[in-house]
């Protein structure tokens, strides 16, 4: 069937902005012969070992036959509330910018081998050089991340290439499984940083509930949390740190001297502090 679809003028630039300007994190993995294994979310995709890795952006993985086609591209990025169906529409819109005579051969809900719901899409088009091209996409979402595997070739996508796309498999890493952690609340250590410390009970906070929170962070129930500090009534009543990226293999709550990668989170605090200082007339512009 022929496709008639308008370009998503607002969503498309936002999608491209996130793919090309986001910090690494949603897309990070390792390579094995004929296999890409992603870190978070944990998934893998297998492809012919004879294919060569093709340089791309830091936010995708590409490989191709030595002759250039067929090829594979794997993309992973924050969903931002977008459904896998929405992403498929955006992908087709992007093809509209570089080709013509687009034919959508399939666009339907499907399932991966392990039962995970995905979306299968197959499109053909003629590029600006007059060459007929085709692409087969399998798109899924895991832990708020959209993962899309695209196989491209001249002419029609064969059954073997479709199997490559459907080799997408989500894996539960050992460190993602909850590990029992023992935790006993203690008053934060008094240092010379200017903050007075106190016991939770002095401020009316529930020690049992907060202790349960810390255990859940440490055992991997709540992920990607580096530290929890609570200040109340001008006093520091809770201070705990966790392995970088919740590496549960460490099975420990780490001491304050441990260094952590903050990345862009610092920008939010910096802008807030500058705003407060300017409001208080401590800074002038």
C-alpha cells in the first residue's frame, strides 16, 4: 500500500535533538563476534560475523556487509512518553525527507522470541539517486528506552535479514536482580563542612521507612541513585552513598569519599543556586 503521511514538524526535530545531543548512557555496550550487547537496558542483537562495524554517532551502532549492503543500525534513546508506534511514524517521516515513491509493506504489532511486544515495519522507497532501497524495522521499549533495529538493503528485505532484526533479545543482568542488603541507620558523621548533624527522630522523620528506602536502593530495586541526603530544620539527618550506577555487584553502601560521575545534573543545581544568589542581591549582572 502507498503511504501518505505528513511530516511531524515539532516531534521530529525534538527526536533528532535527543538522539544527537543527549549524553551517553542509554546506549552503551560491548561487541562480540557477530553480536552487539548493550549495557542499559540489557539487550543483544546478533548479525553475520562477516559484517564490518561502520563508524557512526556515539548514540547508535552500525555494521554492514563488506560491500556496503545489507546493513544494520541499532538506536536506543529515552522514550519521553513516546510509544513505539509513534517512533515508527517518525522514522517513516524521516525517509520522506530523503526519498520518494514510499511503499509501506508492513506496519503492525508483533512479538520478539521471548514474548516482548514490539512493532514491525517494512518500507521501500527510491532515494535521491534513483536507487530503490528497503528497510525493515523492529522496535521495542524497555525501562523507558526505545530500541530500534533497522536492516537496510537494495530491493526487498529477505527472510534472513528479518531474522537478524528479530534477534533483538532483552536480558536480565545478574546485577539487576535484587540482592538482600542489611542496613542500620546511623547519624551522619560530623565533619568540618559547616553542617550540623542530628538523629532522624529529632526531626520527626520515620526511621523505619527511610531505612527501608535505603535498603531498596542498595539491593537494586531503585536504580541509578548515587546518594541520598536529607536536611531538615537546618540539620543533616541522613547521608548515604551508593556504588556508581548502582553496581550491585559491589553489594555495599559506599563511604562519602567515593567519587561519582555527575554529568549534566550539575547544571540544574548551578542554575538554581545562581538564581537564588541573584535574587538575594549577592550577585549582580
